[in-house]
């Protein structure tokens, strides 16, 4: 299961502040790791659904809903081909290092600074757009 990682430059911007630079790793998920993730999601969904069986009356609604959610979780994790594996940048507000956590690949996204708790918008730099 070889996973491909590409590094792309991003810019962190905030209203009224000059934007700063950063970088994120884009991870190409292999079929194997997507399947493993989908199975994990499916297991979690089934466990939650099993717990819902024990809830009186509400289980009439919760169990079918849980099964539906499980299927949706599996499908959505199978469809996810790329994700942001993580990255780093400079906070536009306090200019301290900002850590970007692992998430779905979707731009722009928002990351909260650990030092000043301000949220900045992160998007790929125009020159490195893929
Ligand atoms: Zn900050």
C-alpha cells in the first residue's frame, strides 16, 4: 500500500491581515487504504446501530437510520481519493507557527491558530494550483 504524497504551497489569509505562506501535504489514498478506512467506518456505524437497538421505542427510528448512515459513511470514504495529510503555515494574525491537521481535501478550509485562537482561511497559492 504505497501512498503518494505531494506538497503544495498554500496561502493563509484573514480579513484585514496580510496573507502568509504555508504548505500542506496532499495524500493520494490507495484502493487498499480506502477499503481499510471504509471497513473501519462501517464497523463504527454498525456498532452505533447495535447500541441503538437497546433504546426503547426510539430504536424503531434509530436502527434504520443507523444502517442508512453506515452505508453513507462507507460510500463517502470509498469515494475519497485524496486528503490533506497535514501541513504547516504562519498565522496571519500573530505570525506564529500554525499546524494544519489531517482533513478531507476541500479548499478553501479554515484552521484555528493555537496561539491566538483566530481562524484563518487556507487556499492553494495561485501559482501551484493543480
Ligand atoms: Zn495566531
